[in-house]
């Protein structure tokens, strides 16, 4: 499980494709918004607007892994005319697993898939 707040989302997608390549297509990319404020303070990252930041990160990561390109400019992140090459071993990229606590807001509702195939929500109490 990777906290999207700690890394550039486009770099996260490229790193995921590289790991998928060296693992022979076995990566399941686990992503979460983060929750442990002391980590944010220790690393010097903002702790505000975690869900909004997570949503923007997914708007970059998801298309990069599925189509190989994205053109996005948001409030927190941007990836303009971004097309990292070479692509990974799977044409539609690795599956994405979303980690979320059941008692916190999420952009993915309980039981809803991030996409029809390859993604699911993990609720932890």
C-alpha cells in the first residue's frame, strides 16, 4: 500500500509499470490517501485535504497506467502532456487496489469498484 501524498503521481505510475515489468506482471498497485499525521510532519508534506489530493493523484495515475498518457492540471498536482515510455508489460497496466478506512470519506463508495476489472476497495475497521 502506497500513500499517494508522498510521491509525484506520474512518477508513481511510471514506477508501478517498472515494478510490474521486473515482477513479470504480478504487481497489484495498492494506493491510499494516508492517515498518520506524524509521518506527514516528519516528511514535510501537508496533511490538509487528503481526499482531494488523493482524487487528483488518481486522475493522473489511472490514465497513465491504462492508456499510457495523461494531460492534467489540478490544484495539487499536474502532469501535462505526460507520456512516460516505455510502457510496462500489460497493455492496461497493473490492477489498482484502493485502501481506505470505512469511517473516513472516500472517492470510492463501499462496494464500488475503481473500475470494472482490476480494482476494488478495501475497507478496514
